[in-house]
């Protein structure tokens, strides 16, 4: 977990510390709809390597954005779920989606 004393003075910078990586934003996007297994996340986050996905999931768990549940099965089953803190990022992701849609629409006007 991030130490409160280590947090930057700027709240935008604090947010970027938690989700400033494109992979973390995409992981959040996919977990907003509910719990996912590692393999589901690997398939849905196009282009991410297993090592990078594992590293990002561990970091997000450490920072309280998601929980990891391991089931004692063979092979082991692991599920990831957003915490309340993770779900609190939903308005940020919704705003990013809205902006991205509007941007795509605006550049279509210039392509014609």
C-alpha cells in the first residue's frame, strides 16, 4: 500500500500513481462489469504479456483497487474483483470513454 507520506501534493498526480499506466486503466475497465479470472483478463486486455498483467494486478491489489481470491483447486483458479475503492474509479473511466467517443466523432468530420 502507498504510504500517505509518499503521496504527491497534487491530487491528479496521486490518481496517476494509481492508474497512470494504460494497462491498469484497461484492467479496471474489464473488472467494472464484475469478477474475472486471470485468463479472461489476459484475453480481454489485448497486447499485454502474462508477466506485465501479473505485475499490474499485484500492484493494484497492494494499492487496494482489487482483491485476489485463490481457490484451492488443481489447476489453481484465481479471480480478481474490484474493491469499493476500485469501483470509485468508474466515473473517471466513464468520462474517459465519453471523451474518447467524442474525439473519434470529431475527427470523422475531418476525414470526409
